[in-house]
């Protein structure tokens, strides 16, 4: 699956990353309050450049295990990123993720992004089940999952050491039939 780019939401543009996005990408990815909840600890221009270079090529899903990663653009500025990962072809499973610059949080942008990624997964890729996960201390993230109709399925205590501290993990999921039954 390769979406027709750009994807327009009510207020945002979702599109593949380009190398020219480095300054905007670094502007939010290097912030401690953003990095705290990310698995990748890139914080310098060089480290973020390497992460971005990988993301530039993640523009379609042709096999399980691949990720589609898109820049979230508002008025010509990249303010975040969105991810859809194809976990299993046989079992039609996927995962979504999102990250947003703190200056743009609390305005419904992440909701627009996450809904779009769910639509891509369910309607375009034909997935049966989509999960999302986060550190439970990241309350805005799990509250968003709940607003989307996702249900908490697991809470793993001290599942990993991230940046020198034990971190918990909560997992949310939504089935295609549950999504269809929501207004």
C-alpha cells in the first residue's frame, strides 16, 4: 500500500519526510519532554539526521514488518510525525504511533493524525486489529487512544530501562468491527 500523497486532514498535511525537514524534525525530537517517551534517543543534529534519513524511505507498506512514517505539516512547518506499522499479514495486525511538538499539543492535531493512520490501516491495508502503546506517564497519549475508542489491553510494569529508569508500557487496541460500530 502506497497512499496518494499528500494526505489532507481537516487542518494538516501528512506526507513523506524529506531531507529538508531536518530543522523542523530536530526542533521537536531533541526536546527532553518528547524524547522521554521515544525509544530512539536521538537528540543532536547528526543523530536526528540519521533517523530522518531512514524515515525518508519509509513511504509504503509492501510486506509485514515495514513502517509507513509521515511528516505532519501545519502551514508549511513539520510539527510531528505519524507511523503505521504492518505487524502481520496473516493475522492482519498493525500498530500506529504519533509524536507532536509540545507547542502544538492540546489542539486536536494528534487526534486528526491518529484517526488518519487508523483509516489507512483499516480501510487501505485491510487490517483487522491495530494497537498503540505508550508509557503510562504520557497521559495525553493514552487519553487520545481512549478517545479513539481503543481499549487498554495490557499494562506491563517495568518492562524496559529507558534513559536510565524503569519504564512501564500500556497497550491499547481497536478492532475493525469496533471502529465500524462507532459513530
